[in-house]
């Protein structure tokens, strides 16, 4: 009997209702509440979709994870199309190795090609129309190349929008190169993507309010709070003091 | 005894053109000189019945759809040099005999190859790969070999007697004698080289100029014939004229691949790689366009270079059709192979440097950068973009409470903010009090953590946000 069961399990015809096997290898996120909810931590490979507003602590949530990813495999960390200049202080302070870090800002070469185009006036207009649609494409292309190459640990991408097919393609590339990829999206984009993990972040006085929208191999759970008071006391409205120092504006 | 081999390429420029351009086998092509004489013909033209030295009118009458191209001696010499470079792997002493011949000195090489036959076999294989038509012959002196090669004697032998007999039977047409000299000889009843050689030199000296005597002396081997043997070039430079103009930059990859393959062969032979290619595109009206294609790791493989070139070409709008390509490599470097760990879990498809060159080729050099931490107190100077993947010196200790994102040009604060920490006073150089900025950390109503400053005039700005 057990031989038969074994065989069926191996052929994936039998499914245990109680076992919650993790579909991916987890890396501790550095925040105990999050690790507990995600059964171990954030996925080491594959896509992580984060729906968030800018500036509420989304990068702080990931910093320990990024540091581990980079240190564990000695591979690159790639930031593609960040919304503003990245500050070295913050990243180095979190223990990231800056020499193993790439920043890709597509669209920068516009100036370079403009020189060529200026020399050949005829093609200037054609060139510009080609440029417009390609900045987003270039970011995705760069992401795919980085993921596939096998020499990047994690790629962070700030896309304006991402389609289902593109996400699927990136997921495959990430699996191929054993890399993980974090996609930051606006909360308004509700399109569900084929990803390993999808979470929504909301601001909270003590840190972040996290909702797990989708996790491979598990059920959705209730929103929970991630307390950042220990790691980032300065960036929390501590409950005890209550009184803000001052108001400006 | 000295032994020379002469290789004569009767249609080098045309063969080279045809080798590089596809689908040109069925087109009759001829090269013409300034006097409108046919100098080089391809196979299709020969089957159409055209002959060398024919005038244009009769050629056009025989073959109406004949394609004509100008004969460019300097172009042909370039091709000849590249042939010599490729044969240099097999034979040490090669001298150029422009515009279409190579002189190879054999007596030094025979010991290495253990005989003439095996040497010729090795050389023949290499020549077959080059796909140029050629005529050849051995000879005791360079001029003797040349004379026999012009007649397509195709003699490969060390036997002195048979070589001498062949020389003696050669017509004067195959020699270096000028047209008037040949006429003169024929009037004297001298039709073969043997007859000429039989005459005593003293008699010849009375009737003819010293040029003829020096030629005969070198032919016989009495006079020393100085040859300038080839030294291999350190770089790579090839020009390719396209058979038809190309207006689509993606189509350029096809002819470019052939040039890159030649580069790979040369790099492979020298056990080298290169870090940068210079690709020049020639246009009919616009000035030429030079692209520099770099690889941070260094490559020798044609496929790797082709990928990098294609990425760069894809982005490139061509102002008008391209008629020629030139590929230059100025500097070769020794090959370095990176060593990988034996028990590495996942095998990386490419190294970080290869990835970098790939990204730079497509997105441009300025789009990819690294980040360094400088020892500066002003936030905008503390983080600086740098060349990617450069192992910097030990960076100063970081200030942790800094925003993740900095706005290059601070924006005025427009919304109510709750200040939670501050102030931290930062002053630009020299502690000018007018330029002082008091930094605060604030949280707006959407829960975003902003990095604000107030200047000396009590104006509030957002300089970044914590993320």
C-alpha cells in the first residue's frame, strides 16, 4: 500500500492537505513577523512583486534580504531605473558591498545618439519616435539579461507598468539564472502577476502594514504589521512619545 | 641550394569581393582599369566567354549584364597582405610581390615539414580555405619561380634539372621583360627564355641595357635578389566593400560576421583577445561613422563580438545606405581565462564583465554605472556614480540615517509634514552661514518619510525620501 502511495506522490497525483511545502527556497528577511508569515522568509529566486507607494519603507524592508543575497553568493545586485539618485550612505550602511552593485538607467544614451542624429539630420525624427517606446523596453531587456546571466543575485526594477507576458518571461529568466527579482509597482496596478510572492505595503506608524496577496504554495492570510522600531527607531512614530516634535509646512 | 615557391593570385580583389558577398556566384563581374581593359574576371564571366585584356565594347557585346567594378591596386595589396598573414602560420619567410604575388622561401621550411610534399599539403589546405584562385610553382630563384607560376607550370619539385628545363622552355611573355624588349627579342629570333640564357652575358651587355642583365642574373641566381620578408602586424584592419548598399542596420550583421570571423582566426592564432573594436561605416554622401564596440572582459570569439555589435547597431539609425565596412583592432592582449569554482552550484552563463559589456553595448556606456561612497559631508557629494564593477579603495564609514533616494534638484515642500527628527546642520564649503541647511526627517500624511531641509531664509525643501 505504502509503495503505491509513494509512487502516486512521486508522480504528483497525490496531494497532502496538511503539508505546506514551500515552493521556493526562503531567505530570512530579517524581520521576525514577516518570516513567520511567509514561512521562512522571502524567496531566494524568482519574482517578488511589491505593490507600494514610494518612500514608506519598502527598501528598508528588503535591505537585510538584499545584503544576504549579495553576500551569500558573491554576485551582483542590480538596480534598474530607480526613481531618483540612490544614496551610497544608506546602502553601505546596510552592509551592501558597493563594488558589487550596478545601477542601470536606461534612456541615458539619448544624449549620445543625439550627437549622431544631429550629424545626420534626416533620421533625427525617426530616431526620436523609436526612442520613446524603448525606454521601458530597455529596462525590461536589461532586467532579463541580468537575470539570465547567472551573475546577479537580485535585480530590483521600478517599472511604470508590466504585462503578464513580460512577468512570465522575467520569471523564467530568473529561474534560469538562479536570481531573484523585485518589482516595485504602484498599488493602483492590481493586475495579478505570475510571481513567487506578491505583497502589498501600506504605511504604519510603527513600520509597515503588509498584506500577502499571493504566495506560491500557500493560502492568503490577514494583513499584519512589521515593526521597524528596533532597526529604524528614527523612522517610526514611536507610540510612547506620541507628540511629534514639530510641524512644518 | 635555395628553393622558392611563388604564388600568383590572378584575381585577388575580385575573389575577395566574391568570397565576402553572398549570392554573387551567378553574376558576371569584371574588374576594369583606367584604360577600360578587363583585368580580373569571375567564373561566371569566364563561362560567358570573356577574356582578359578585352576591351569594354566587346565584353559588353558578349555579356550584356556584366557588372563592372574599378580595379583598386591598393585594395588588392591589402588583401595580399592578409593572405600573407594567414600563410605566415605555416611558412616563415614570405615576401610580398605586389600587386598579386607572394614569394615563399622554402629551403628553411623543408626540414620542419620533412619534405616538400608534406609542406605543400599543409599549405594547400590553408589556401583552399582562403578560396582565392591561385597559380604556383617552385623555382631555384624568386624570378624563376615567378616565371613558371605565370605560365601555370604548377611544379612542386626539388629536382633542379626539371626546373631548369621548364625555365628554358618558357616563353618571353611570362618574364619580367618590358613589351618593347620582348618585341626586340622576337625580331632577333629569340622566343624562349632558354635561347636568351644561352647568349653570353657580355654580348647582351653590348646590345641591351643593364636592366635586362640584372633580371637575367637574378633569374639564374648569379646576382643576389634581396627580399623583404614579412613581419606579422600587431593589429587587425580589414575593409570590406559591399556588393550592394545596405540601408538596414540589422542586415549589416551578415557581412560583419565574416570580418569578425577573420578577426577570430587571427586572434586565435596569436592566442590573443581584444577589448575594443572600431567599426567604421562608409556612406556615399554623409561623412563616415565610427563606432567603438567594447568588451570589458575581452573576447576573441566572433559570435560574442557579433552579439555586441548587433546590440549597438540595433540602436543606430543609418542616415543613408552603407557601402563599405572597415574593422580595426589596434591592440591585442593576451588571453586570460577566469577560473571558476569546481563545486559551484549554478554555472553562470557569463561573467559579470561580459554582462556589463552586453548592457553597455545596447544601452550606452553612460546608462550603466556603479556607486561609490565619498568622504564628504554634503549628501549630494557623498554618493557618486562611478565606473561599474571597479573595486574601490576602502570606503569611509557610512552615515546610516540618510535617505535611500536623493532628488538632484531639491523641490520646495508643498504639503504638511510631521517632523520627527532634526535638525542636523550641514554647511557647504567654508561653513558659509548663508548656505547652511538644517535637515529634518519628516513624515507626510501619506506615510512617506521625507528628508527635508530649511535654508537660511527659512524656506523648506524636500531633498530626498527614505524608502
